[in-house]
C-alpha cells in the first residue's frame, strides 16, 4: 500500500488543539523514509504567530496548523484554525 501515514501523536495533538485549546500551533514534518507525518513542534497556548514563524526551519519544508483568536465587530471572541504550508526553494 502506498501513501503517507499520520502518527497517533499528530491526531492526538490536533484534537487537543481543536477541542481543548491546549496548543497554539502544531508543526508537522514528513519523514520520507518511513512515509509518516510526525509532530515536529508544538506551541503552548500562550505562544504567538511570531513564535511559530521563528520555529520553522530555513532549509526544509513543514506544514503547520495555527489557532488564531480574534474578536468580531459584535465583540464576540472567535477562533479559526489555519493550515500553513512552509516551503523553501
């Protein structure tokens, strides 16, 4: 069977971020030899987008999910998950 496999750590970390708000971001890495997607780094709830950007490597590709908090014009607190592709040429 061909394709990539996501580790249980990836699934667990994403669910913790989505439902429990434990993480601000998760950086994923593709392990070419084992054909697995693994967690490279997890950002604590208090970290920022700048912390995520600083954690990305200068010479390799990564994928990340970032939990962005914002307030609407009606003063409602909201949050959106963004999927980010980081590629280096």
